[in-house]
C-alpha cells in the first residue's frame, strides 16, 4: 500500500518538474511541506487494519529531508505499524544516524538516485549537487545496515555519450545495489533540460510533443549510438548483477547486434524477466 508523507522538493534537478513547481510557490509559503508523523501514521494504521497489507511504500521525493522528523517517525512507526517499508532517499543526506533510524523503524529497502556516474553530467547538466563520495558512502551505509536498495540511472543524456553511460554502469557495479534501474532520458516539456535539447537541436518542438509515456523504449533525441544506448538500457541491470558480462566484452558484443524487431523483442523479454525477479528482492513479496 502506498502513502505520501510530504509534498515538494527543495532541489532543482534539470530533468524534473520540481524547479517549475517551485517557481509557482515563490513567496507563497513553504516549497516542501511534511505531514505530522501522527497524521501520517493514523492513515497508515487505518489502511493496514482495514485492508490486507504486507508492505508499506512511501512515495515521497525525499523521505529523509528532516532528520528530526525521521527520528520521531522511527520511534512511532516501530510501535504503531512495524510493517516492512520502502522509501526514497538522497545520497548526500544519508549518514550513519539516518541509516540506523531507518533500520530501527523496519525499513526493508530504498530507492536512491545516481542518475549518472559522470561528474560533469550529474552536477553540471543534471544539477544533482552530489559527489561520487556521497554516492559511495550512502551505498556503504545501506550495505552496513542491511537495507536493500535500488539505484536509479538515466542513459542517453544530452551532451553525454555511450562512454559516459558505461561510466554509470561501472559506478553501479562498484556500489553493488540490489537492483540497478536504468531509464532512457526523456526531455519533458517545461523542464530546463528539455529547453537545452531544443537549444542544441537535439529535438524539434514538434517531436517534443510526441514523447512516449514510457522511458524504457527509445530515445527521442538525435544522439550518437542511439541503438546502443537503447540496447544498454535493457541489459544494464543484468550487467550490474553479473559484471563479468561487461568485463569480458560480451556486453559490447550484444550492443553491436543489428537493429531488428526480433533482437529488440529478445532484449525486452530479458529485461522484463530480470526486473520481475528484482521486485521480489526489493520488497520481499510478489507484486
């Protein structure tokens, strides 16, 4: 069952709508608002009592923004609910205290976004304000406290390259996540990165309005190695789980396969099959 404890995000990642959302709230109060812990747990408690619930999922952009709030949540959730739960965290906010509080509250797994293993793309293009050390330290803490985690990544970024995407793959292999999620960048209208794509003729205004609802299929940008990037998205998680595929050169061989509907379907089947097994690892239940 899914719940939301807060609204808004203080960060301004260029691929996300939040910087536009934040402009709407300039001078109109807080950009980020948290419910009280008791208010949130009243809702969770009522749902858990009324409906079969094996797992609680908090959908907030960043669940750990306020350490004092997390401290209160950890103490009260453990007493009132104590169901295993999942939340979204941010690497530069993770520290020993937060990791321990999450574990004490029965946190089973988290999402944590890397987006790119390349410093220039992550910080100059995506505006993530996050160092490599932030990411590695956060992953080390999650391993230490036995909290399973999904690393989120974006492939096919504007001004990036296939080499940069391999750098992202290498970072994920080093971090050893429970599952390595990879999506293909989509320039959503109204975002800063979509405007960058228009300014650099990576997409036309007309094509910007034809973006698919899926970020797992194809890149809509005019980028180099587009087919290879799209193939890599299907194989990314498997290569992180089994790094020998990458280190042996087999991954490169698979990326060099011709572009055909049959090969795309094969890779898509591999991707979906592996993704399904990852859900069991991340949430401990069949979903």
